């Protein structure tokens, strides 16, 4: 937990630094992150743990990726640029993304640990993988990879 109290403090400090430097775009992105964290804390009456902050950041990153593809389809480069900037800021607070090889290794390990043999074991397998992947890989992409692996 102490890691993410520090992370929240770091985000807050970076937001204030962006304000002082009059980096309005960065300040606004930082405010979005802090607002999402505070909203969840207020809604659930909790102090965020590291897993919970990662879930919030991961969800925000996924929303940005979805928006980018929609804006690209609509030829709105101005909005694509804004979403990419926000995604970059969000990702700067997330752990390093796992490589393809590391993801495959985790999938194989989880299959061994759970004894998964078919697609009906998918839920059990994803429950094993999700905590290890949170914030470090696109869960939907990993899910598709797991489904493909179980069907082969």
C-alpha cells in the first residue's frame, strides 16, 4: 500500500509541477488521473491500494486506446493526438509492459498450475493470470491468446 500512497503523491506532485510550469495539457491529464482515483476512493470510502490504483490506471489506458481507434476511424486527428498524449501520461505511472515472451510464459505456467485443458477452463485460467498481468498487459489481448492456446 505504501508504494501507491507514494504513487498518488507523485502524481499529485507532478500535477502541481505542471501547473507551475504552465504545461496545461499535462496538468489536465494529471487532473483526470487524480479525479479517477479520488472518485473511486469516495465511492468506495477507501484509501486506494496498489492493485486498485493499477486497475484505475489500466482502465483509463484501455479507454484511451478504444477512443484512439474510434477517432482514427472518424478522421479526428486532433482528438487522436489528445488521447495519445493522455495515454502516454497514464502509462508513465504504470509498471513496464510485459514482452510477448513473458506473457506466453505466464500463460503456460498458469495452464500448468490450473490444469486447464479446454475453453471451459478459461475463467479459472484468467482468474490466475489477471493479478499477474494487471497494468502490465492488455487483458483482452491476453484473453484472446489464452482462448487460442486452449483451442489448439
